[in-house]
C-alpha cells in the first residue's frame, strides 16, 4: 500500500489526457412522456456480452439522466461520419435541442436514421461515479449498418475507415 498521497491532478492536464482517447460519438435518447429527448455522449462502452450490457456515463445533473430514471429505457445511437451537426445539436442545452432532427420510435425509444449502430436498452443498474452516474443498460434490440462511425479525438470530429492505401493489418 502506498502511504504517499498523490498530488491533485490538474484539471486541464486531465482533460488534455482524456482528449487523447478517440471515442465514438453517440446520441443517447429517451422519452420524457411522449417527448423525445437526446444528448450527445462520448462515455459509452460495451460492458458484457452475456448478458448483453452497455454502460453510459451521464452527469449527475443532466436532464437526460432524470428522464432515463423515470422512463427506465434508453437508446444508444452511434453517429455516422457526416452527422457532426447532429452531435453539435444534441450537445446543446434546452428542450428543443434536437428540433428538426428526424427521430422514429423503435423498441420504445427514439432512434436516429442512418447510424452505424443503434441499441434499445432497459436500465439494469445505476452506479455513482464521481460527478457522473454510470447507467447500465440491458440491450433489448441491436441494429448495425455499414456506415463509417463518427469519432471524437483531440477535441475534433473525425472518422475511422480503412483506406485502399492503408488497409487493416498493413503495418502502417
């Protein structure tokens, strides 16, 4: 056991280090009554294959977390390359932040069209995690389509696709 207390981590250094992690850009959705609500979220990951579980980290004070607590269900939409405007729209604040963006109902949760992956989940557990809550979702439906995903890296949007010049496994 290390008895030396580590110095506090500088917030800017931590944020810069985390910006080095490329991550999928997702919009997590749920219904607030009959109104569809969504938020851009980068902290989404696979948790378990058997049973199929995903985890989503949401700020304790996020409106979406309150909606998910009430609804007991949520959707995970992995955005495609070219859907940066949707990512920005859902990253904003307010009840109308997704206005004009087409959402359909599938599996009891709002779904975006043309995304590489989509899942409908039931809340399996809520776990505190610092200033966030980790929402575990039991996957009820999962769909994937062959679209390049949108990723976020070094505070900018990008995509990750194989190119003819540098195919996977080429030792690039």
